[in-house]
C-alpha cells in the first residue's frame, strides 16, 4: 500500500507524444538546419594528366576516372577527419564528466565532515 | 568553494620536484590499456577511443579555429601525443571487479606517476583517482580511473595536458557548468 | 540500424540518424516539458529549443547515456528557469493529455488526472524531481546529477512532495 501512490504516479506520468504536426515540423526544421560539418580541408589541386597523345574520348574518360577517384579519396579522408574530430570531443567531454565527479565528491564529503 | 585545478597542479609539481631521485626516466606516460573486450560484451554502453599523434593531428586539421568549441578543443589538444579512453556502463551494479583494473593500477604504482586526487563518495560509492606524470615543471601525462557502481572509466592523456584549459571546456560540449554551492534550490 | 550505429552516425553528422534519434527521444522530452510547464504550447516551444540545440551539440556528446543525461538535464533546468522567471506560468492544473502508452486497464484515470494536476502545485524544483523520478525512473543520485542539486535536497523534495500528494489524494500509508 505504501507504494500505491508511487505506482499511481508512475502510471500518471507515462510519456505522452506531442502532436503529429508539431513533431513533423520540428523534424523538418532540424533536418533543414543540421549544422554543416565545419572545417573542410584545403582542397588538393586536382592532378591533370597530359592528354595530347590520347584520343579525346579516351582522354575525357580517364580524366573523369581520375577525378572520381580523387573525389572518393577526399571524401573518405574528410569522413575520417570528421570522425577523428568527434572522437576528440567525446574524449574531452567524458574526461570532464569524471573530473566533475571528483570535484562534486570532494565538495560533498567536505560538507558532510563534522 | 571551487576546487582549483591550478593549485592541484602546483602541489603535484612541488611534490615531483622534491623527489627527483625517485623519478625513473624510463617510465612512459602512455599506459598499456587493454581493449577490455570482456567488459565491452557485458556493457550497455562502451566508449573506446584510441587517438595517437597522427589521429590527433588529423582531428585538429578538421577543426575550425573560428568556431569557439573547436578553438577551445584545439587549445587543449595542442601539444598532446595521445588520448586513450576506455569507458563502460552497465545496467546493474558490480558487473566489473576491482581486479579488472589491477593491471592499470600496477602501472600507476610506478614512482613516476603521482596520485594528485583520490576521492571516494560514501553516498554514491564512486571513486575517482587522478594521476599526473611530470618531468620537472612539465606535465607529461594524465591518468584517471573513475569507478562507479555501474560504470568504469579509464582515461590516459599523453602530453602536456593543461588542466585549466580542459576545465574551461566545462560548459561546452553540452555539459553545463556545475555549481556545487547552488543556492537556487 | 541499431541504436549504437544510429548514435554514431548522428554524431558523425548524418541528418537522417539525428532525426531518428530525435524521434526516439521526443516523447520523453516533450513529456518532461509538459509536466513542468503545464501547457502544450510552452512544452512544444521548449522541446523545439532543446532539440534544435542538440543539432549543434551532438558532435560533442560522448555516448547514448550522455545523450539521455544531456536531454533531461537541459529540459528540466530550462523548465525550472522558465517557471521561476516567467509570469506566463502561474501554477495551474495541467491540461488533459492521454498517456502515450495507455494501459489496457486504466485503474483510476480520474486519480491519475488529479495527480497530474496536483503536480502543478509543487514548486519548480520539486516538480522536476517527481517527474524525473516517476516518469524517467531515475534514482535520487541521478536526479541530483541531472538537476545539479544536493542529494539531500532531492530526497527532501521526494519525501515532502509524496506526503503532500498522499494527503491531497486521500491516500494513506498502511
């Protein structure tokens, strides 16, 4: 019986969903304003190949292939760099969390001391 | 009264300076940290971060110094050679054992490491130990072990970590500043 | 996409993953805001504010656990600040809302509605403590961390608020 009120509170405070139109509007806005990734690396100049000795069509295909490979490599590097950046933030945030824990413990124990 | 990280740093440096004979030049600030695959298997959340100098350099290249958060992070990681984190959260108490971190504590028993903070909370049963490795007046590394009933976190930072700059990040990264003596309640 | 992958991708900047994360946490955050502020409009405003901020902060959130902690902390503390400073939020009974996960048998819907109304008469911090305890199922230690409140204050709010609610509801302990 002593838990009856607490059970009733748990029932009364079960999560409720917001209105569908609000939810849709919010998700749309978040998607639209998702922060662009910061700090794009300096662009590497695209290598150009001497093509005067190749038929034009083949030359164009080769340039396209080289361009695509460079783009893919740059994208991969960018993804890796951004992932590394996130890891730094995560590590520093977690370290600070635990430093906070130490500070709180010191403060709490010194207040509790007679 | 907020704990002054500068005063802790000064105390630790003074202690280090007064015991030169015990500092072994061979000790390394980088700890040998296992992956803790066994704990990871039991954890509901795992954070395993291994950032050596090349990864730190790459991360810094992708930070924007005109952005306040990025600039603050750059200031902290400049001069670091590595950041290593192992953090596990469990859905019940006592999933990990003290023996799981024995191998790390044995490394920190080297005289080159000075335990500058040792906290134990009787209420939350959380222990936080912080060690610094110094070379004269230079910090070479930091190690932190936070043991909570449902969480274990080990952090090893290699290089000249500036604790004041690190603490200034409090309030960024979504962690609000802690006001221990809050009178608002 | 499992939860860990979804979180990692949201943190790496993938919008779809961020949107999925928000969808997952929206009911809890909206409900905290609603139970604290007492009006749907105010709750929607606060919910939007919190998730818009998440969009810029996600990169620095360390884990899913940290995300839950951050969302609850920001929502509860902003709601407390609003209640303290804004005359738009006089103490008034909460508006009617159906729970998201309605039980098959609603033992006493009138009492539940009454309880939600009584919650609105508690002080802002006490209300936050009860919402985090009974909606989010946090223990007092986690509530203390979330609200940056001494643990004894949390326990005191819990004890006094439950006593007051028991009396007001005519419930007595055996």
